[in-house]
C-alpha cells in the first residue's frame, strides 16, 4: 500500500478517534484514566496525520499505526476495567476507533 492510499484510509481512523474523544467529552461518567487514554489516542492521531503529510516512508507510517493500536488497546482495557461505570456510547465509540485502527493495520501488513 502506498502512502497516499494510507492517507485516504487514515482519514476514517482519525474521524473514529475524534468521535471517541467527543463521546468522552459529552459523557459525565468517564473515569479520568479513560479520558487520559482517549486524549493520548487523539494526540497520536494528530502526530500520525502530520507524519502522513510530510513523509512517504511506509515503514515509518506503519510504526505510527502500530502505536495507535497499542493506545487503542489500552483504551479498550480501561473501558473493561471501568465496567458498568463507563457509558455505553463511550464504550462503543472507543471500540469503533480501535476496530478502525486494527483494520488499517491489517491492510498495511
């Protein structure tokens, strides 16, 4: 896959991460550690977007996607640890972001 193809597909990933961030902002019952995880995911998404704008090195881009997946894994784990205290809409948004990242990573490898 070429950098331009990755860039096109990443826009959907970034949107799902933005949706997770928005869901956290709109919900009152989000634990601080989960907010932190989603915030980290958003920061890394922005970093990845910048890399996509400036580089065409597919290996470097794949490293960014790998990092995003690890952060997504942590957010999913934090949701599970939160149990019923985490709003279902927030959990769904985080799952969708995680799934979008995993799908893009699968396409890269």
